[in-house]
C-alpha cells in the first residue's frame, strides 16, 4: 500500500505512570527511520523537558500530521478519535490498557508492527461515528461526536426514567428503564455488550438500540440502518443525562430531545496485516479455540 507517513504524532495516556518510557521508545524508533515526530501537548507533560521534542496540540496534529499513534487503552483511542476524526488522520493503537479492542498492537511487538505499517503493509479500516444534537425547546443547544455510543441514562436519584424513541420521525415506543444505548458496530463490544446487545461486525452499516434494565421484559435490542435518524425525548418530570463514549455528560431537562445520526466522518484505523476481527474477539472475550482436526 501507499506510504505517505512523513509526520507522525504520538498520543499517550499521560496518567499512566509507564507511558513516558513507551512514548520515548516509539519516538526514538520513528526518528531513526527519518520521520518527523510530534508529541501531543498533554502527553508531553509526562516526559522530561529535554526529551519532548516538537510538541503540538490536537488542532495542529489534525492539520499537519499523516499518522497518529495512540499508546493507551480503548478509552484513550476513543478520546483521540473524537479529536481527530474531522481531519481524517489515520490512527494506530498500541495497547496499554486492559482489553484492547481498538488498540490492537501489543506493547512487546510495537516496533515490529509499526515498522510494517510504515513500510505500507497494513489493513486499513473505516469505522463509523455518531453525531448527536441536544435539542431544547426546538433549538439545538449542543453537538457531540461519539465513536462507541451515545447513552441516555438515569440521573443521580437512581430511578427509572421514561422516554420516547422515534426513528426517522416514526414513533417506535415509550419506555421505562435505566436508559438506552445507541451504539455503533465498534461500540457493540463495549457498554452495549454488557447489556446483552448484539455484537456487530465493524463493516455492517447499522446502529444498535439497546435498552438498559427495561421495566418491560419484552423490551429487546433493535438494530436499524445507519442511514436512520434516531430521536429520544425525555418525559416529565425526569432526571437524566446523556453520555458520549462514557465521558462527556450533558444534563437533560424534562422535554429535551437527543437527535442521533451517523456522522459523515469515519475514523480511519490501520491494523497490522495479520489482524483478524474474529481472532480479536476470541482473545478478548475468551471464546473457545478452533477445534482440532484429527
């Protein structure tokens, strides 16, 4: 494959006490290959001042780098994807977290796999994102992106909430539950999975609607095309919030709506040539190995 990687940005989970050594090791490897290396601002704060090199914020990285290498877990990758998706910067993940559904390169093989990718040997994959609008009294008051999911969730009082779900303007149901997960195929192995949502292959063009502890036992997950517009409207009086990839929260007022659709921008992931989605699932979810052939 074509290789246009001249400037590479490194973004690490700077709260991780071991990330500094990992970032410096990858930076040295890239510089030995003659590449320009940028260190993201927060990541650089964990490095010795004399070894930070060129420090750039996300706006500069989005505008000027050809590749971003993420050192952390899936949460770090979600954060970076939100920051760089609009600019179309390809992302490579080196796992320093627990699971690593998105950061699929092991830390012990980082140099080898990065070298292959830099030589043009990789699998490129476009993953969809969601864009959400918060609507109050007919006005859009906020917009957010999400790579995994948009989650409507009960508030601090711990009570069930009641809301309406519509798809493309058509009423689907009113539900009483702890909330609803609107998940991308990437997010189907995250929070959605823990609430018995379906596992969706990343190439499937759909969105999963997964109830969280519904009061009615007949309430089941529903999968809709990713061309649909999904709208949630909170009933009165309720206490609820909306989460985007489990981080940013927007507090809702009774009567507020959340409109969700597929973002026109995809996240560009680069995987090693030996990457297999099903092999990854077997490893991360501890599925049985393939049967032996006698």
